[in-house]
């Protein structure tokens, strides 16, 4: 793998970790999750609008399937809101451990929604991945925190977002796919965000609130650049580097360290996800001679 693609991949997930770390800092400092989510999309939408020169770039506004665009545009802000609500009480490592199970949910939902049915080996990997989620969540024990349900909800909604992205990628412009979720987030959450908004009280909090959404935009830009250098199967395993970044930032900023059960559950989820990636690669290579998975 080219060193530039490696650096871009690690940098991309660092940006996403910085986004969640900033969100946790803001929502635990007295700001409402709705307001923080709105500011996240407002800052991103503004920067995207300027950089893409949306006032003269027709690709930004061109859409062919309005209903699916709208549904996808609703899914990303909802994912972000649920994730930020979870971050009000949970550690960064806990929320990301659950969110890393999203590829398994995508594989499970791709059958009924896209006609891409998983075979028995991939279903086994999905089941193992959900065991990992149960280890992290620990339902029925004293360690169970109901805030984890926000993370689980965010995982399922993000899986829907990913499936809609795959469905629209072949017909919609890249500029519209990037811009519309931010625009929908700004318009949808505006009334809810400002109805009970508590403004930041320090200059640092104000500056962070205005710019932290750009972390997400930079991360997506890095992903696009890395994808032009290296193939998707080579980039995919680096998604799990986000767990390392989140654990490190959680310790530096909040003094949090995950307990052993979170570590064990995260390891199970990562192993399951890596096996799913391996099976996808094997199936792609063998599809010409063996189109049916055995």
C-alpha cells in the first residue's frame, strides 16, 4: 500500500475521532445535543458551499431521486444526533466500539434492501460481531447504561445511510451526495436547535463550535484522495484505527480508559469485521468462476 494512502487513511479516522471528541466536550459542557449537531452541519455546509462554488456549480444541486436523497439526508443528521446523545455519558471508546459493528448491519440489510444476500460464513461473522456488541453493552448487568441504546440506534441508522449511499452512487453527482445531508441537517434541526439553545460561555468553546464540523469534511476529503491511490479493500481495515484514536483522545481529554469488557467486545467486533472484509475480497475474486457462495 502506498505510504501516502496509508497516511491519508490514518489521518481520515483521526479527523473523525477529533469530531467525536469535540462533540463530547461540547455536549458535556452544557450545550444541547440538538444545538451541537446543528452547528456541526452548519459549519460543514458553509465550507462545502464555498469550496464547491455552489452558486455556479450545477452538480451540487442536481438530483435524480429526490425521495432517496431526502431519506439519506435525514439519516446522517439522525445518526449524528444519536451518537452525540450517547457521548453525553459514555466514553468515546464505548460508542465507537458499537459503531464499528455498522459494516455487519450493512451486510445483514443489504440482502432485503439491495438484493445482495450474505452467505452462511458471512452470517456467522455477523452473529459473532453482535456477540461483541453484547459484551460491550452488557445488558442485564449493573454496568449497563441506557445511553448505549443511542449508540445502537446510531449504528442502524448509519447502516441505512451507507446502503442509500451505495444505491445513489451510480446515478447522483458526488457534489450533491456530499452537500445535501449537510443542507438537510441545517434545515431540519434549525428549529429544534435554536428553540432551547444555550450559547457557549468561553471563546474556546465558541471557536470549537463554529469549526469542529470541518473535521468531518476534512476526513471525507482524505477518504476521496486515498481512494484514488489505493483500492477499497486495502483501505477498509483502517476503519478500526478509529478505535485507537478514540481511546487515546478519550484518555488525553477526559482521562477515560475503557474497561476490560469494552476491550474484549471491541476486539470481537474488529475480528468479525475484518473477516467480513476478507470474505468480500474472496467473493470478488471468485465471482467469475464461482458466483454462488458456498
